């Protein structure tokens, strides 16, 4: 397969750690350009890769670029994605896809019109804990599942001066963390018929939402997702309660920490789980069974993107799937603001 020449827009945590290592490490891709507002700040980090201060300049000098990855602040996704699609480029957009449903609908229509691949980077589908949960549910080992709980807790007590914590469209922890869990919920159980949301600003000086809990209602049960910034004790990443018992898994998939530590995807240590991670199935009689956690691998996402571009394969996380997450985000915010249960109108 001829390597797919790729440009990454934005080179913060997302661009430099969640995208660049795979584009540089995998034979399916070639990192051809990086686009940032201030190229001098990352020139040494970029090495031999050309750095530009605009997508227009990058595509003007390197028209052979085929794929654009957008890893910039959420409020900028729509305009950058539209420009890339109009230039005829395939596209990966960091989650959340966009700020509003209207923006997402327009981008999906444009991508179809220009015959470009559009994918949203919901990488947590390739986390080992989620893969383990999905396997347990699909196998029937847990019996009939009636409640799924997901937590994503942290303890950054100090409010930082950054866009994710600003009172802007797309800011706050709900837009930042909920997309991971909402996407997983949609993959496990599909669309809920109703949603209830609660959003709070718990830290002193917080300008945007820094705590949320959202309940997704289904005919067969409920999915609760929760994220907080004042939680110092470890909470289960997943709790699954079912007719044959409960499954609990704590901690987080190791890939993010490994990528931040400089461990590349082709390293044999990449993706290996913490052997001390709690992963237990508790049966009704109280007996416990340790469950082996699957090995996650974000590289699988990129392989599927490459296959979609080169061979017409299935697109991993389509624009429509990314848009479904945004619909739930908007419904959750509406519920929290109006203090009511919102019926999901799909």
C-alpha cells in the first residue's frame, strides 16, 4: 500500500501523542506536514516534518497530501474540517466531532458530495477495558444486563487558564470527557429513548462545567455516565450489573500514559495492561472471578482508516456516529439547563 500522505493540524497533547506516533510508526501513513499557529514553538519537536501556520499554505505547497487530521480546540473543528473537505481531502476529526448538530450535518453532507472519507477519532472504542466489557456482554456471561455505569474521574483541583476550562461553546468537562462514554454507550446499547443530565461547577473559580452525571434511559435498563474533577479516590471505570452477577473494572487503559511517556505503538510493551488492575466478576453467591483485560490498540483505528481510503473499506467511527454523540451532548445540556428529562428525538 502506498503510504497516505498526512497533515496534522494542531500539535498539543492530541496531535503529538494520540495521532503523530501512529502516523509516523505505521507503514500505511507518512507524516507530511504539521499545521500550528506558531510554527517556531514546535520546530525542534517536528524534526524533518515541514511546519506551516495555516492549512491553506500546507496544501498549497504540498498538494499531494491526502489525509488531514484535525486535533485543534473543538470550536475550530467545523471551519477547518469544511476547508479540508472542500479541498478534496480525507479527514479525521478529534472528538468531539463538532460543537453543534447543525455543524456536523453540514460536514457529513459535504463529505458525501466531495466523496471524501470522514471519520471521528473516538479512540476509546479501542481501550482494553471497553473491549473487555463488550466481549462479556456479547458472550452472555453476565446474563441479562440491566445497569451500566461509567466513570471518568480526576483531581485537577486548580482551574487552569485554557480553552477546555473556559466558558465557551465546546468548553467544559462534559464536552471533553462525555464523548468517550456516550460513544461507548451507543456502541453497547444504541440510542436511548430519553436522557437526564446534571452539570455543575464544583471547583472554586470554575468557569465551565467541571462535573456531570447523565442517565441514558432504555427499555431494558439504564446507562449512567459520570465525570468529575474533585474525585481523589479511585472509582470503577465500568460497573456492569446483570442477572448473573456484577462486573467491575477500575483504572484506565494504559495506552494514553504510554504514549505520553514516549512508548511508540510498535514497542512490544505498548498496550500491556497493569497486572494489578482490578477486573472482577462477582457472582450472586459472592464468589469472585478475575477477568483478563483485553489488550487495546489504537493502531487498529488507523488501519481501518487506511483501508477505507485505499480499498473502500468500512470507515471506523463515521461522521454519523460522531454526530449521534453530539445529539446526546445537546440533549444532556438541555436537560441540565431546564431540569427535566429530555426525550431523544432521533
